[in-house]
């Protein structure tokens, strides 16, 4: 998709920025890691846990540099891009460790530089001294990625697609108010600012409802309507789809002409700069996916998530990395799809969780692998909020999880206070992911899943302390394995 969303001028600027970065960036190698995911997938938690474990010597047995004692130091340093907000690592650690609450979600692009000193695994390389790597972590809302697909669509095409989605059965109960408002609008009528603002507000309200936990839908561009960042309240976000007749040509000065102009301005001044200045400069990418929220909402949410992930991955620039491409045209050569909140199911279900994510990302992964990139799927909990126990139900012992539900979570009519630990059997995921997409309750090959899969939100754990009183690092599931895949080859 990249050739269709950038002009020759954009490509020239990307090359110039890459060359300047190589010339003025110093002799220390740099790896730019993009961290994204749709709303509430756990981006902020992932970055915070990654940095906390590296800085504080966390338990990372599958991260080779740490397991073999070659990781000598990891420290935060000033980031290279002064115009980008700094990822507020310290505040997020306080939220997790001291307050035991989850940090606020990503609402804008931010960056953090972690410098890693290590001993090479090669005796020949060790003779030249200690190795060093700058890991530049770029955090951005996944909703913004969905906007990249708009660059290949006209206003009329986007309007038709938005209306088609809004009229689907799973959206009809939440899109009614917006569609009703739209029904009384003549696209050829004169442009009135109040009318444009009212339509944009009604459209945004519909998008917010679609994103709620109840529906957990993912196909919701434009992303800045839900994650405006520093554009909050900007006139650039005051547009909405219109119900346009076929072959409609907007009269000059009409409402449709104004909406189309603002849509094109949004693409030119918001979407393209994001791709050019940030996204096109990444070397590695992890995409965090909250599949449990989609499972709670049902098959429609899963199918919607599959489409969103395919659109997101169509915007990547996958390919084999080389010294030359890192200067002229960066390629993302390793991509991880991570099913977050793996601690909310028992480890015996992790393989099923991985199969479901592989099914969701199959189309996108095939494109990336064809271009030469490596793709991996992993069940992940960047911060483990539960522990595993056994419970007895009707005389049968079942694998279960125990943790402290967030305040307001409900189970069997009981509302929890955020202090009480409970143990529960979360239900079984089917071995065949197609059963969930088909919406048949999860039956597969003679094995039935719990027909009422429902996953709670748990509070972050209380950190353990050593005998000497030192606080241990944040517990996790497969953070070390994920680190090894994303950066391990750069620490040899």
C-alpha cells in the first residue's frame, strides 16, 4: 500500500530524514520499535513493563542477553526527536506499582529512548569493547493507523463505506441517531457550519458507542475523531460522511463540497505527515490485540477486528532489512502480533489463544511474509495480574485463575470493590477458531467451550519483595520471549 499513499516528494523527504539521522545520530546503532494496538490493547502497559524489567533486572529467562548475564546496563536517555512528547514512563510505573491501577491509555504519539549496554556473545567482538544499542520506542494509537487506508479513498468512497458499516445489523442499534440526522440532510444544500458541526458530533458519538466494551468494534476511522490528541476541538475534525447519490458532483459552496474539502485536508495535513514523519521510520513493530474484549462482544466484533487488523497491516512497509534500506527506505523486518491479557485465561488455553490470533491476522501476515518480513504470534501479558489455581465445580476440578477484579466488575450479579481476590474458571477457548467466527458457541470437533465466555478486568498485582526488602520487577507472561524476537539479534 505504501506506494499509493506517498508522493515522490514524500519519499524524497523520508530518504532525506533517514540520511540525516544516520549522519548526525552518532556511531551507536539505533533500532526504532513501533508499539501499537487498537484502544485498550495495553500499549502503555507493554512499554512500561518492558522498560521496567530491563532497567531493574527483571526475570527474563528467554531473553538471551539477560539470561546469559551479557546485559550490563539499561538506562533512559533523552529521546532524539524533541518535537515528540516523551512517554511518561515514571508516572506509569507509579500507577502500576504504587497505586495498582492501569495507566491512562495512549491518546497521542510519544517516544522514549532506552540505551542498552551489553557484552557481545562473540569473543572477537568483545575484544572491541562493550556493545551499545539505542532502542527508540515509538508509541502511537492504533486508531491512527486505520486512517492510512483513507489515503487511497475519495470522500464519496469513504462515505459509502461508512454508511454500509453503519447499516449492518450489529451496528444498527447504535448508528440510528446519526443515520436519522443524516436522513434530513441535502448534500447539495448550502454549507452551514452549525449543520456540519452537528453532523460531525453525531457521527463521533456513534463511533464512540461502537468502540464501547459492549460492542468492541474496531473499524472506526477517522481515528482522530476518537483519539484527537492535540487536535481536540480543531475545525479539521468537523466533517462527516454524507449519503451521496451515485455519480454525485458536489456544487460549489454546498455542504458536500465543504465536507469533501475538509476530508481531503484531513488526509493531507493529518494522515500523511503521521505516515511520513513517524510510521515510515520504523524498523520493528509489535501490534497488541485485545481479543478478550472482542470475545466478550461476540462474533461480529471478531470479524470487525479481523478487518481492522488487515487494514492496519496493509499500511506497513514490510521487507528484509539491510544497511542500504535502513538509509534509503526503512523496512519493518520483524512484526509481532501479541494477544494481550493472556493472564486472564489459564495457560492451558494459551495455544488456543495463539491460534485465534493467527486466524485473525492470517491475511495480513501472509502479505508481510511475502514481502520478506518475519511474523510471529504470541500470547502475552506484559504485566501479569493473576495467578493460577484450581477450583471445584460439580465435583470436577477445573484450572482457574485468581486475582483482584477492578472496582465495579461483576460476576453472577456480585459487584466487586477492587480489594477482594476471587478465583474463577474463565471458560475454555475452542481449539478451532472458526467456531467463534461462526458464532456457534464454540463447539469444535466434539469439544464444547463455555457458551458464555466473559473476561474480567483485574487490578495490577502487588509486587513481591526480596528478603532484603527490595521490590522485584513487574511479573509477566512471555515478555522475555517477545523481547528476544524483537531486539535479541541486535545484542549479539
